[in-house]
C-alpha cells in the first residue's frame, strides 16, 4: 500500500525521487512554487520559460535532473492549462505524468505540490493527486515474462501549507484507487483464467478478509430453485457454469433507512452466442464483466473504509457461448419476477442476466439501486470513452449519482428516459423482447427493459461500455489501453455520501 505523508517544507527542500509541480498557462516562473524553485536553480526555470521549453499547456511535461541543486533527484514541471479551466482531472493528469517519469526507472517516492492558488479546493487536489499516482502506476502487463516491469511507487508526499487536515482523506482515496486497480486486474484477466466460478472464488476471498462483509455464491442448481430463468438461459451454452454472487455488507453502526443495492453485469466472455459477433477484436469481450468487477471492487472498498451503510452487491456471471445447448433467437424465457421475454438477439444478453439480478437485489432489501454494465455499443458512439450513460426512474437518485460522478472523476452523463421509449420493448409473443431492430436509442431501450425488473424504489443504470475499458490511452491519467476500473470511485463516493446523510 502506498504511504502518504504531508509536509509544509519548501518544495526545494523535499527529499524525493521526483517532485511534481503544476504549471499554469501562460507560465510565470517568478510566481508561486515555481519562484522558489527558480531561485534555488539559479534562474533556470525562467530561462527555460523564455526559451519556450517550459510550457503550461495541458499535457506538457518538462523533467529536469537537479544534480544536487535541490533535495529532489528530479523535478517534473507539468502543464495544467489555463487557470480558469483547471479542475480535478487536470490535477489527476499532472500527478500521473509526474509518477510516470519514475515508474519505468527506480520507483520510490513521488512528491507533489498542492497549490492553494489553483481554483480547485486543497482537499480535492490531494485526492486527485492520489488518484493520478495510484491509477497511472497500474501494471496491465503482469502476464509478461520478458520485458522488465514498472517499479512501484511506495511513498507519496503532499507538499504545501496546512495539509495535515487532508491527509486522512488522501489515504482513504488511496484505498479506493487501489480497489479500482484491483477491478482493472479482474477485467484484464484472460477468460481462461477468469470464468464465473473463479469470479465467485475471488468474491469469497475478498469477503473473508474484510470485516462485516459476507458472500454467497449460487450455482445452477440453486439458480433453478430460485427461478433465475434469464441468467440460466444465457449461460447454458458454456461448459463454465453460471454463478450469482451476492455480497452483504452489514456494519454495526449503519445509518437507518437506506440500503444501497449495487448490481454489476459479469459476462466473463461474450461471443454473442448464436447471434455471434464479428471475429475482429472479439478478444476484448473478456471485458464484458467490467460492471461486475466494479461492483465487487466497490464492495471491497466500502468495507475496507468501514462506511456506516448497509450494502447489497449482486453480480450475475456467466459466459455467452454458441453450442448445441445455447439459447436461441425465438426462445421465450421466464425471469425470476415471472415476466416473460422473447429472445430476438442472443447478443443482447447483458440485460437478461441483469433482469434476474435486479429482482434479486431488491428482494434482498435494497432501498436504492444502481447497476453497471458494458451494455450497448450505441453509448460508445454517443458519449465516447469519457462519460458513462446514466438513466433512472427517480431524478433525485440520478442527481445523487451525478454528484458522486463529479466528485470521483468517474464521469456520467444523463440520457433521456421517457416512458414513450417503453413501446419499443413490446413483443407479439411474450411480455417483452430483449432487442429491437429499429436501431434507435439503444441505451435507452436497454434501460427501459431493465426498468421492468427493478421493483419498487429508486433505481439507476450506468452504461459503461465506453468507459469500462479503453481501446487506447485517453490522453489524461489513463495512459494505456485496457480496463479503467470505472465505477469503483463513483460507487465509493456515492456510498460515502449516503452514509453521511448527504
């Protein structure tokens, strides 16, 4: 675990492997932290700024070896952009660029200047710095045996006046970001290593080591007893059997009246079934369990933080494979709540497994529910890789999730969710069909389907198909392709707000 400290020492006196300093555009080397460093370095920074080598634009980085002139071995001067546009993500990215300058070398200690003159509160800066350092330190290539692996960062020093009050918040942010990285590990795992039973074992292991967290894993026999017809159908074409994972967090000091329900789709590999996907990039379909991984990691983060809030986490998991036993287009399924579903596309399987899981979560006592799923390609076309699509049946609940998204850096954008869209899910033969051939409002169609299985009470749906994994670096603190851990920070922030009564 990363050790986090704070110091009020002058930046030039802080001993570390690399010292990160945010630089505004336009650059003024004689103001703020830059002024003290410039004086200690004999005016070099002002000279570099005059020559145009030191820049404050977003993403601009100038790394200098101090050669003994400062206590830090290196200084990393990172552009944060114009002051009016600096936000928490600007700080996350600056901290990430700083950390990246040493993870390929010796690892060790990163120090970063917290600048009270920036338009981001000091506490938010501290949490953002932690996010940037922890998330950019993630090693997606842990299966590599030839190339040298990045060295870990073991210590983070926050540099600035009056930071003692924010250190504990920063340490809690490190807990959450570390769980986000655990989520990334799960999503990146190859499908020959991570399948439904193995995911269930991971959930049990997490629950076993955390206080007040219990785990139950159901296999096919129990799922039949519980009438989980939709989940059973999706997984029936695979040799790897279905699982329904339920985690219950019951702290002794929980607030009254609220039980947070988290549901995450965990298709550990998705071929599309009989409605098979194109072969190009099918290897990425190991990531179709990003919602379930986020739900599991968030449950771990909430329990490790000891938040006084009851939480029920439900993760339906299976593989969607084509064989002689697969479910077919034209099949009619009966979900746990008794409603019937005509299958028109076996590649619209996520909403089917979520149908049973949402019903189960509400039955277990959840008063407020949120689900996460890599559900539709349409949301990627609409929103790209920065925002998840958010819809729900209660605007107050949606607003709370939007607030958690803004606070955490796991961004979400509300999409329309009007009852008129419900007409698209109707079937001639069953209560609903799982897919539409109209090719309209795909994310809203899916959410309208899910709403039929949420029971009574606030519910919201996060379509994370664009944000759960990246095809390429995003140009910010996510520098590589692969899993992002999206949702873990959001869910932890949401749980913390509910626990605080806000």
